[in-house]
C-alpha cells in the first residue's frame, strides 16, 4: 500500500496477491486485487472515493460523504456500485448492483443515537447478479433500518446497543419453526474500552 498526501488530500494505491477460489469453487479462480482512492475535504464536506478491482470476480466504486452540521448532529451518505467481471457473470443474469446508505447521528454530551437506513438493488427479480446474495440466496432488493444508541460513561468506555430491521423481496430468512420469511429483526449490546 502506498499513500501520498498533498495539502489536505490523501491518495492511496494498494495491491494484494493471493491464490484462491471464489466461494471455494475451482471454476472461479481469483488472483488478488488492487484498489486506488482518495480522501479529503471539499467545501466543508469530508469525502472518501475508492475503486476496488477483485481479479476475475467484480469491481466496486465506493463514495462516502460526511459532514458535521453542528456539535450535536453528524450526517453521512454512502453509495457503492458494483459490477461483475465476465468470468463471474451468470448467463441471462444482470451483472451489476448498487447500495445506498444514509446516516444521521444526533448526539448530546456523552450520548448519541446513530440512525442508518440502507437500500440495495441487485438487478431484476429472477435475474439478480448475486453480488448481494445472502446465504447463497438471491435478493433483488432490500432495505434495513438500524438504531444504535451509544453511551460513553467515561472518556475511554462505551456501552452500545443496536436494533436492526431487515426487509427483503425474497424469503431468505426463517423463523423459529424454520418457515421461510422475508424480514428479520436483530438486537445486540456491546461494552467497549478505548485505548
């Protein structure tokens, strides 16, 4: 990885080399990846723009924009667009997909309540690219809404809870009786120490 800084802008390039197979299949060999990108601030908006190329698999362009509106509110937007290489594309299926996420982070003193809304599209129903597949099942479109209340009792500790609702156009989940369903709600809690 090489990084170059010019004034308030950073540029990077990285290369990785490996010998493996996509999803463990010897029919889809991979041989590494490379990425280039830049980070900086333009007109008071922080940005990160990256391009990833996964050899013999897919390509990804990712853009993140963020800004502190004031001391009590941060906002961000994340957009990614992906497309498959010819070697990974399935005949008769779409070859691309995209995802969008919006973050709103209200905060007050040692408490914050990040809210994240995400949407993804993986192509026409029945012709999905498979980029956003879940448990080897295709998803044409889906969205999530996530709340992450966070409290910092001290400068070096935090308590974070997270509740997320995921809704898909396909029945990729199952309930306690193993019946298929198209939505899932999950919750977690995390205690952490910063050093």
